């Protein structure tokens, strides 16, 4: 058997049961399972079902509080603070999304700072939900240490993903979702396992020198996308999430991947803008001009087109899961493999 095929609802149910069996409350398990399956369906497998075993281990160890209920305080007409309380990030993000929509309609701009949080997963999913409601949205999150400050050698800042979404007329929103490292750490891990060299611009060794040795890269720091400019953007995210929102800085946070230590307790900032408060009813027309101009040129596609194609395919055909991963999640859920 090369793969196991599950419908989206079957995958969501299985993941939810696995997380609940390991200590997540019903709401947290359901919210997290929805997010992981959505990422899997979009082809973002690194943020999909492969995360269930590591989340489960952290729930069992108490590194993540599965019973945490996020708390929200409105501090200004368009500003809220969300305490994720050491739980998984998705319930806190759900609460922020539900709150910011009405606030943005009322004030024109609304923002949430989330702290004591965890892995954000597919960042684009959060802002796409606001764009589905007609809003323009931006989210940033810091993560555990992976990149050095510009000019430094030690991994200090996270890969610090950001995502942006805006409505488009007659189709799904435009979504831009990226991390600020040049490549994902998982690509370097894969090269190490196979004994393959990596491009010299992917990472530096522990002395701060570019390296083609994957093991030396993992002992050093990932390179930022765009060199010094990418490092500056990552620093901006650290400030927004680690100072403004009140999360841990990347070098203070424990890993998202293992069950060791305390909660990572990172931060996120989510911003929502109502186009009616700025461009008025002409916003969608202008977005339509942008989309038509881009797609009229050979070789140019809108960001997210591949993701939407993968999503449609998954809805029609289900998800193909590696047998070993399926068996591991099924065992956690107490289901027959």
C-alpha cells in the first residue's frame, strides 16, 4: 500500500480524535484538526497532518495545555489582546478572526496581539478567512530561533512567517504566505538524511560561514531570504510579536517540534482593514485590474493558484496519506490502522 486515502471530513475526525486522546479539549482538538487538514488539502503538508504526532507528544508532556481556553481583552476601540494561555495557537487565532471582522467594519482598522501562543501553521489560512469576509488582512508570527541577526553567527530569530490576503472579484482571495528564511529547515534536514550537499546560500555554519554541509548548517543558522533586507524584516516580526504582542523572542522560545521544556509562548499580530474605509466601493474593481494585468502576461500567475488547485483536488479526491503517518495518527486516536 503506497498511501491511504481519506476524505477531508474523515481526516479531520481522525486528527481531532488523536489530539483529544492526548489531552486536547474538544474545542481545541476540533480547531486544530480543521487547520491541519486545511493545510494538508492546500498542499502545505509541512503544516498539515504530519504535525499531529508532535502536537500529541507536547500535549501528553504538558508542554502545550490542551485545556487552555484563550482569553480576549478589548484594550481600544480597534485593538484586542488575546492570551493563548500556553495552548495550541488555532483556538486563539479563531477567536481573533471572529472578533476582528466586526471591529474592522466599525473602526476601519482592527488589530489583535496574541501571546503565550504556539505554532501558527499555515499562516495564509488565517488571513484568507478575513479576506473571504471582504477585508484586507496581514498576520505575522515569530518562531523559535533559526536565523542569526545580520552580521551575527548564532541562530536567534525565528523564520518568522508572514501572510497577506486581499479579496478579488469573482474568485478566491489573493493570498501571499511566506517565511523569511531562504529555505525551510526541513529541506536541510532531508539533505542531511540522504548525505546530499546543500547550496552554499541556504545556511551558515556555527562560525557564520556559508556551508554546503547539511550537518554544519543545522548546527548553525538559516540564511534569511533577501540577505540583510530579509534579516531586517525578520527583526521587525520579532519586535511586533515579541515586544508589541508580548510573546517570547525567538531565542527565548522552546521548539515547536519536541516535547522538551516549557511552552514556546511566541506571539502573533493580526491586522484587518475594511477597504470601504479607504478606497470605498472601488477597491474590488482596482483589485480586478491588478489580477487581469498579472494574468495577461505569459508565465505570470496569481499567488496561491497552485494552492487553490490542490484544494479543489483534495475536495474531489480526498487526501493521500503515507501509511506510516496514518498508522501513527490512528494509534494515537485509538483507531485500527
